[in-house]
C-alpha cells in the first residue's frame, strides 16, 4: 500500500514559485527549497521528480495565472483601448513596486534559455498570451473599435512582445514617466 503524501503539493508549488521568482533557479539551492516547503529532499523528489520538476510546475502555475488574469482583464467590459491601457499601466505599476522580482516568465527565459523544457514552457505561455490578445482584438474589430488594416494576430504578437519589453525595462528601473509615453505609442497600433 502506498503511503499518502504528508504535505500539500499545491501549496508547495505556490511557495516554491515565490522563491524561484525572488531568487531565480540557480540561486535557489535544494536545502533552501526543502526548508521552505518543510519537507525532506526524498519527499521533494517523490512529489516532483527533481528541482527541475518543481521549477517546471511552479513556472506552469505562474503562466496559467498570468494568462487567466490577462483574459479576465481584456474581458472587463471596456473598449479594447481602455482595457489595454489599464492593463499595461497596471503592469508598469506592479513592476515598479518590486523591480528586482520582475516577471517570472522573463526571468525564466533569461536564466534558462539553454534548458529546452523551460523554453517550451515560455513559448507555450507566449502563444497563450498572444491568443488571448488576438481573441480580444478580434472581438473589438467586430464591434468596430479597430480598423481593418492590421490583423488581430499581428497586433497581438506586437503587444505580446511589447509586454515583455515593459517587464524588462521595469527591471532596468525605468520609471512610470519613461514607460507611460511608450504605452501611449504602443496603443497607436490600434489606430
């Protein structure tokens, strides 16, 4: 008979995500992870397979939350310009509040660009972000909020790239006075 796991794996993934997000993968040693999770290394390996396995689950959780929040925000009922402006400026504000932490998605690809599993996860997340934005832009086009010049997919791809650039610039300590005009220019792609 298999023993039941003596800890909450969902809570462990959540706590590990916070630590990886704050410190990065390389700077998070196994002893610190097991201490934070309150488990032994054997339990960590049994539940997640490895530090990589735990990191992959933490990154997946982050990405799922990010995409769900984005979808919720662009469906907020406002016209697409208002919704996107509010979303982009909220990102600027959140990043400015903790610039060292940055975006876990950006941190992951910068730190682990040589790790195929991480690259696949980041690409999947970027594709999901693009899809959410493309759907929102298509809905806006149907409502007459956008011109028919650019395809929603092209605009979504640009915005996906711009969002990641905002996160990077925030980590470089660009302030709101610097980033707000950039957001205004980016939104002109909707004209």
